[in-house]
């Protein structure tokens, strides 16, 4: 039962179902559904979405808060990451792509194996729901050597 709940929760968080598909679940109707991300097959930098193979799946979720002007140091993710802006505004700058800005209510699949950093470019605290779709013994974040 716990596995079914975990799988169902992950599917909802990842936005893997259309709103119509969510209307029925084992005979239980949802009264209201808001799709946050509709069946994404690529990252925000157009990379194909691929999960790590040959390892036990591992999901980690965090809420990250950044003060106005605060930045997260350069890093990369070797695994897929779902992001959702709960409050505020976040601008992500990539090594080979134009910066992208996300505002409250926007969802995205982060670039994989691409150096980047995020900065709160708004005037209020930014809160980000980050869901790492990783695997056992793989880090969620890699930072460059100092």
C-alpha cells in the first residue's frame, strides 16, 4: 500500500497525467485538478528526459528559500529534477544557454549535467519545490571543485 501511495504521489508531482486522466482513480473522483507540468519529455534546455538505469530509484524533495538577490552557487544535477516556484521569481543561468526566469506557479524539468546557477531576481523571498528523481548512490547535486 505504501508503494502505491508513493508511486501515485510521484506521478501527481511530476505532472505525468493529463487533467482528464486524473478525474478518476480507482473509482474516486477528484473535484479539482490543476496540471502543473503536462507530460514533459525534455528538460528546460531541450535535453531528452532520461532516468538513471541499473540502480534503485530514490526520490528526494526539498523546499529551497532564497532571499531577494540571493544566488545558489554554480552546480549541476546528474539526475532529473522537477522544480516548481511556490513564491517569488528565480532566474537560472546556464553555461551554454540564455538565462531563463520562472515565476510563482511555474514548473520545469531542470537541465541535466549542465553547469548552472539560480538567483532570486525578484523583490520577495523565492520558495522552490525541488523534487530530485535520482538513484541510490548518485548525488542530487554536483559542485565544481574549489
